[in-house]
C-alpha cells in the first residue's frame, strides 16, 4: 500500500466514523482513539506546511465536518 493509499484510507475511515456514529473520534472511546490521534497528527503536518495542496483541501473539509459535528452535539 502506498503512502497516498494509506492516507486516503485513514481519511475515509475518520469520515465514515463521524457519519455513522454522529460524533467525533474521542480519546474516551477505544474505537475512536486511533482516529483522533491520526487527525491530530495530520493537523500538525498541515499547519507545518507539509501537505500537498489536494490533501489540504480534503483535510479542511474533514475539519469542517468535525466542527459542524461539535456544534450539533453541543445542543443535544
């Protein structure tokens, strides 16, 4: 598996987790802990400027989904 395929697989796994569970990955739940660590690592890489442009766009969409999910769950 190439690095690109691995990144896409992790991206899709996080996105599917949020869509299926209607919550963000959390350090308090075993099934989301690894996903949360991946998101944190990718956020650091993006902020350091180590992302290719197409990854930046996709990851920003994922971060927007996470923020939207935070707002929705805040009122529940």
